[in-house]
C-alpha cells in the first residue's frame, strides 16, 4: 500500500510543479525532434499527474478497504487513473479553447456618456470619465465649448486611444 500512496503523492507533487512552473517542464523538450510537441496533448503534465495520482490513491484505497493484492489494486487503479487523465485532458482543452471577449475599439466610445473630471476649456483639453465594457476609463477630452467639472457629456468622436471629442448633454 505504501507504493500506491507514494504514487498518489508523486502525482500531486507533479501536478503542483506543472502548475507552478507553467510550461517550463514542457519547454525542456522543445527542439528535440521526436519529443517536440509530445507534452501538448494527451501526454501533458497535468494529464500524467492526474493519471499517476489517481492510480496511486485508488490503488491504496482498494488495498486498504478490500484487502486485494497489488495486482488487484493496479487493476482498479489503472482505469481510474485513465479516466482522471482523460478528464484532465478534456478540461485543459476546454480551458485553452475558451475565447475571451473582443477588446473594445475606439469606435465603441462613440455615443458613450461620461462626466467631466477636469474642466475642459473651449478648444482645449480636459479629462472625462466614461464606462466602457463595464470598466471606468479616464480619457483626455476636447470640446468646442468650455465644459465645467462634473458636467455630463457624450463622446462624439475618438481622436486616439486616449483622447475623445465630447459635447455637453443638453437638458
């Protein structure tokens, strides 16, 4: 049973190392022709770690609870380890293929309401605070008329990534 517990612990240690070192261990084999890309899929370190740890822990549980020998514990541990490795593979593929939302563009600023945080002189620059994609963004702002601090404005045009042209909200 000690061997199986050792395998389980070694699998957990390997998983922690693969998470902490995040690709460093896979990078050791880059450029080695036969091994290049070997650890990117079914033989990735998290998959191997899941297999080894489940083989060890389920084998130890089987030996401790049913009294089967090492061969019986291995016969129970290998399918459990294979299932855990397959689940780790599927989970890592799902996480790797997840696409994040599209980054906001300058055109997304047009028509966004905001408030002036630094007064804008006529044909000069001040600062406005707008909410873009749920996040507050502070931008340099230009207006053809002077706009006081605290006034509400609409973005008319994006001048650059950090500057916009605004007009005051008429009430």
